[in-house]
């Protein structure tokens, strides 16, 4: 089996926005699915670690796009491990069109946790450390690594959202992609009609759960660059806990 996994998709119409391009959140779903398929096929995915009471969780993600897949178009996601350490793996992506054109790239960081106590687990202990055999050396991923999103004191509370059944995934917490959807909903239709995504970064700090209230603080750090901090307020609590931070950079269409 090749070290690099290749997975084919179609930009289905109900996964596209009003510009007839794939939603970023749907692309995020495809990247996460490709990660799951790749790890499962090679013996360190959920079929292996799930019965052991462990699961993979996304820690950081960065995506840079030259072009989003157009409605009905075929595209593929290539994914591979760049590195495997005790508590994290670095996984990269390449998104290409059906004709071979490169549409974008991604970088991610994943952690393995215990499903009971939510504590980090030793990645290199899976399958006797064989995960290291799947690391690819020398495969180019030309975008910058996932950055720490720095925000000043001037970030303003711009939205508060309740969480419900459809926000929660198989890991029992608010799904990683749901945060992406909420971030892009902070910008109105006119903005999305005149701008396209160039780069998206998100770093997860803590878990949130169904019933939590999410608070979105936003700061404009450039002409079309914004940083967003998401905090949670647990049911019955007035205190806030930071959940994740995101940076979104757009370009004019």
C-alpha cells in the first residue's frame, strides 16, 4: 500500500454555496474523512484504536486554496503523514482538480486521547509503533505551518450561539467542522459574493459540548484578514472558557 492516500470526491450541489463553489466546511469534512480512511487502511485508525478506548482528535488545521472546487466537478484529496511524535502527528493534504490542477493544500496536527478521561495518549504505542513506518519524507507541502492565532484586547463579541444535537459528533463534543461553519457565517452574503477564501487557520484549545453557549470574538487584523476567538459558557455557568482560535484571510474576486 502506498504511503500517500488518494481519495476521489465530487462537489455535490447541496455541498456548494450560492457561488456554485464547495463550502469550506464541506472541504473540511472531506479532509477529515480522507484522514480517517488513510489511517484506518494502514492500521492506526479508529477500527484499531476505538476498541482500545482511544480516539483521534483534530488539534490544528490550516488550508490555503487557489480555487474551490466548482459544483459537479470531480476533485481528489491526497493525504500523508509528515511526522509522528509521542503525542501528535503532522498530516498534510493536497487538493487537485479532475484535470490534475492543484487547487490548494492543507496542514493539520492530530492528537490521540483516551475516550474516558480525555487525556493524551502515546501515538507511537499504536500497533507497536508502526505508525512511524508510514511517515513520508521529502513530499512537498508548500504552505506555512499552522500558526498560533494572536489576538489583542480589542476583539469584540460579535455573536452568541447555542449548541444542539446536530453540533455533536461521534466523539461526544461539538464537531470540528461546526466551528468552521459558524466562523464563515460571521460574514454576510455580500462579503462572500465579492471575496473568496485564501487561507484558513484554526487551533482547538478545549472541547465544548451540546448545551454549551458559544461566544465569538472578532478582530480585523488586515484589510481582508480577521482573527476569531471562540469561547464557551457551560450550561448554568457565567464563566467563559476558550475553545479555539481561527484566522481567516480573504482576497477580492
